[in-house]
């Protein structure tokens, strides 16, 4: 394949946070030239030690750079080493490492910050290659603003951003005004073993539905898409009364959205459930009640593994005294809070919670210790998953072994991780990627306020 003319090829200079966000980012710039400043390598080197999630991503990025450069000579690295993506594929684009350029004269930023060193390097590169487009790629908004203010073009890293608008993210259900059947011209209904299924032509609004999504209307009809083909879909008729009265470990759904979430959580054929929603919508308590029911009552799974992505957890866990479980306890208070809520009507709530914790094989795990493990016949709850990058969420979901189920909980309005936004969050990426997965389901829960105070705060603060 002939190489694109040099003037048309762009030069992308990567910031450290891009390689941490996606260690395989180097391969995603097609025929363009990828440049890594020496300052970025130094930052990766300083962050690579330790058990933090970020350290593992740094090590992976360094290994990828080393693999792509191979045995290239220093002159070749300066000029640009062709990027090979497969043994038989033609090389596309080049990778080079550039020395940090000391700022000369008045037109440079002070060199005491690494960000400034990278911007000065870009400015020097731009002066040398006036006919080329040189673009800084960074997840740091302030870095991009500084670069643009200094006269250097800057962009966010969009490769794993599958949506342009968060409102386009699937909700897991489609609501129809009045009656769903008003807009249906032809239907074939089959009844077998107490199950009613409707065969419908996949057209209009129905063409947008994915497998395991729900259809609801104002007349009380609820259908679940159980099979889908190019021109037809099969809706399983679910009875609203049965869904709304399904009791799971003493918990009854408050609304139809919680009822649909419980339906997915309790379905043994669904291996990945993804619940999003605002604070107080019931994500954690629904997941916990369903997990206890499936381990203690129906014994479908052997244990529950609970973890959460919380900014600061990676750094702080090492300084806490005690075992891993004791270290995790402060961070997983939300799980215990919800256990207490499930047993608040008991005569002795504390004794009930202690009994559950002793009887239910509930393990609190740190994200750091999940890497490299394989969990068989387990329920894995990932709380606060909106704080994970797409790469991190892949690392955790691939831990699920035979007979395991992964439940991801998150609120895209509460992201605490620097450089992540609702569009670039791993939770958004996973929801969009898994929307056609036969064994996956997603529900966006509507806000059921914790209290009048919480409702007012959510709306006005």
C-alpha cells in the first residue's frame, strides 16, 4: 500500500495521560506519524512502579513502545519507525521519540513543569516542519488550553469515544405513549409453556431496539426482546403485576424501571448487567438483594465479589492497617449501608447484617488485586464503574470465568477521575459496545430520591 504524501500526513504528539488511558493508543492513528516526547517517557517511568492501576497501564504502554521500536537504530527512531500492526499487514504510520527541546528566547514557557516542556517541544517541532500539521493529543483540558494559547493545535483522544452525545446512550428500554399496539400493523403471537411471545416486523422504532431491551407503554404492557434477526424481533410478554410484585430478599421494586433491572439481574442467561442512574435510584441495593438471593436462596453462584473504583483508593489502601478485607471496608461502606437498609425492619438489624456477612460468601476486593485472577461461579459487583477507563473495564470484565456474572453500577454525572468525561468513561464505552450482546443487558434507572432533601439537592445544587 503506497504511503500518503508527507504533507497530508499529520504529526500527532501524545501526552502521558493518553497512553495511561489507552496503552494501545499508538496503533490508532492510521497513516499518520506518532511522536512521543522524552518527557512523556520520563513520566511513564516515574509512574510505572507499584500496584496501582495506573502503574500497570504505564508498564503496558512502555512494553508497546518497546515492541514497536524493536531493534531500530537511534537514527531510525529519530526519523520514525514504521508501525506494524500484524505479521502480514503493511506498515502504516511511523513512531518516533523526540528529545525535549529547551525553550529558547522569549517565545517559550517556563521549563519547571513537564506540560510546559512538552508544549515547548511542539513549538520547536512546528518551527522545523512549517508545512506539516502538528497536533498535541491530551486528555488534560488545561494542557490543551495552554497549548492552543501558545499557538499549537490540540485535541482530545477520541478513539474509544463511541458517542458524540451522552443522550444517545441506550437506556435499555423504549417507552411508547398510550398503547404500544397502536403503531403495530401485523403481529404473530405464540403461546407455549405459559410464555407468550410476539413476532414483529423490525421497522420504524422497533428497528432501533437491541437484544434484552424492554418495551413499555402507558397501558401497562411490558415486553422484552428475546430474539432478533435482520427483519424480525421476538417480544416476550411480561406481566406488569408479576414484575412489580417480585420480592427479592425482602426488596420489592419501587417502579417499573427497578422491576426491569431485577428481571435482568435474576436471569441466569444474562452474564453482564449494567445499571446506570442518578444518586438514590437504587442501583446498589437492587444488585445486592439479587446477589444475596442468588447465592443464599437459589445457590446459582458460590460467592459475591464486591469492588469499587474510587479515586484515591489505589493510593490510600496501602497506608491502612489490617488485612485486604479490613482495608477495603471504609471504601465499601455503601454495600454495608444497603445491607442495613434491606434488614431495617428486623428486630435486631445489626445482628441480621452480621449474620448475612457471616453466611453470605461476600468478599470485598481492591481493584489492584483483581488483575490476573479468574473468578468461577461468582457474582462480581463493580460499584462506581463510571470512574474506570475503557482499558480498565476490559481488564475487570475479562476476569469473569465459567458461570460468573458481572454487574456494573455507575452514575455518569459523578465522575471523580481526572481526564474522564461521561463520553470517554469506560461505563459508556462498555454500554455501547455490549448493546448487541445476547448475554448482556442494560437499564438506566430513573431517580427515586433517597429523601426530600436529596431530591432538592440533586435539582438545585
